[in-house]
C-alpha cells in the first residue's frame, strides 16, 4: 500500500497516526484512512479541512514546521476537470 500526499507527510511530521488522532479527537484508523486511495475507502491523501486548524495550532505549539499550504495537493496530484 502506498502512502498518499500530502497526508502521509503531514501525519509523519506531526508524530504519526496516534498523535494526530489525539490532536483531532478521532480514532487512529480514521487518520490512517487519510493515507489511503479513495477507491479503498480513504480520502486520497487529503486531510479533511475541519482538521486543518487544530493540526496547525498543534504544530505551532510544538514548534513543528507546518503551513496551511502543506495541506494542498500538489499540481501533479490534481485532476483537471474537462
């Protein structure tokens, strides 16, 4: 199973699924689903927006380099609608 971005990098940077789950008050499997493809029940590498602010605040309190832009998929990951 491959990890999907940007969730894989953000979760790792913040200390792993268990830490992130504690920060946003969800089960760690929910966090792991952020790193799964949509076809397998995941979010395709995207972290739901309602968790961005709590994760950014946690990072700031713990001097972890994390910016709002880090939550955006790269241009390579984007699908252009026709």
